[in-house]
C-alpha cells in the first residue's frame, strides 16, 4: 500500500474506470487480494495485542478503552479484508468473462 492513501485510492479508482482487458482486471484482482491480506495481517496483529491487554492488568482504568479501541480496529480491518476480497473476486470474474468472450469472438471469426 502506498504512503498517501487518498492518492492511492484515486489511482485505484482510475484503474478501475479504465480497466477493459483481462490483464487490467487480473492486475486489479491482485491489488485487492494483496490489500485483503494486508488488512487480515493487521487484524491478526491487533488480536495478539488484545490478548496481551486481556492478560495484563497494568493499564488500570485505561484497560477498557484500549480493549474497546482494539476490538473496533479488529472489526474495521476484518471488514476491509472482506471488502477487498469481494472486490478481488469481482475483478477475477470480469477478467475470466472477458477472456472467454474474446476466445468466443476469435472462434467465430474463423468460420
């Protein structure tokens, strides 16, 4: 993932709008698969952190706030992973459909 999220999102949206070939959609699918994996890794890191918070009683009154924030981040990362996974699957489906349509078109030209 890039340094500037807004620029990356704009670039991704532009790539989606301009995707017309199977290769374009395969590249987008890979991008979203990578993003899904990254979000899942972040969720797992936060789960490990949450386990530490649960075991440690050093945080006193802040313990509840830390746990709540961490659980919210876990949900956010898991939802982002699922969303990116769905987006990846969608682009894979589009790439395969375009490839199939292209093969059918080329086959029709040979008659």
